[in-house]
C-alpha cells in the first residue's frame, strides 16, 4: 500500500487549507475538497505542501500508511467520487480498508452527554447487526459515538474509526486507550497526513470522510442547538442522501439486518 507523490502533495494541500480556513458547513462545499475553496490555495501554501510531501517521501512514518486513489487498495466507493480525499491515511490493520467495500457501513451519532438510555439504544442497534455484514464507522467523539465504539470493540464487530488529525494521534486525548484498542484490532483512518497541522474544524474533517463510507446514519437525540459535531453529521448526511434513522428511546431494525436502507424506528418517550 503506497501513495504517489502527486496525491501526497494534494493531501498536504488539503490539510493546510483545512488548518487555516473555516468551512461554511451549511453549504455544499462542506462535502468537497478543501482545495475547492476559492482563493484558499496560495503559492506559499502550495510550496509548503510540496516541501512537506518531499519530507514525508524521504522519511515516511512507520506507524501510518498512505493509500491514494491510484492504489488498488483504495476503496472503490471513494475512487468513484471526484471529491473524495486524494489519500486515506491509515493506522492499524490494512484489511479494514477492504472491508469498506465488502461491508455495509453505518454510523451512530447522538448527544455528548449520553445517558444510560442512549447507550442502551446504541447497544441494541449493534446487537441487531452483530451477525450481518456491516461495519461501524465512528469518530470517537465524546458521548454516544465513543460509547458505541466501546460496545462494538468488546465484541467481534468490525470497526473503522475516523480521526480529525493524523490517524496515529488520539483525539480527544481522553479517548487514547479506545483509539489504540481499535487500531490494534481494526484501523483508524484520516484525511490528515502525519506531520500536518490539525484542521480548524475537527468535526468537518471527520464527517467529510465518514459520510462517504456509510450507507446509513442512526441518530439518537441529536440536539438542534448548539451546533455540534453530531448535528453537522446529520446535516451533511441529509445533503448526501444517506439513509437517516432518527430515534428517541427505542429502535428496531427491519429484516434483513444487512440491508441498512431498511432500518425503521419505533418512537417512544416525550
């Protein structure tokens, strides 16, 4: 698995733009490459990206692998998307990238202050899908996202974590143990190359990749206000025409469980 120099340059360019520009996540640009932002790519930024790419080529990090769209291991689902990231940076098991095309990806999002009821819903959803050819795609955000990831890693569930910064760096730091646990058994991926500065909007960096890898999004009490990472994921998922299954206090999946476009909800509570 390797990334070509041209794609590495493009990846560093995207990362430098994301580190210096806020993206208006209410617009379609939120799903596009940062390079598409008008006036964002200056000559100085191009030069910096090229220098970083040369440094990376000379001393590639041991823990992280870059897979570009010209590599046969690059997920076909992403290769067909002209706005997909030029490189997927991976920390962990390389087989997880093959699972992206082989399995139906889904995500579970919800409030940061997750209650026992919220966690029970997530656990119920995972149990329903445990024997189906599915994969949980998670951002490891505090709250229901990381709670679902912890539940999934305690079983034989396939998990793919998405990092905002370089994939070997846990964010938030409080999730470091979970981060490395997923990398040891599955994989953590990112659009941000190692050595690049973190993006100004971590939620945008995560969601931009996550929504390209899933077929369905289960939402658990996603708050309307204030703006959160889960609210952004919900908004972008709707824009990307992903199947959205909102629920309050209970959830059921209609058979067959491997077809995530058939998920239904059963509402209860206030």
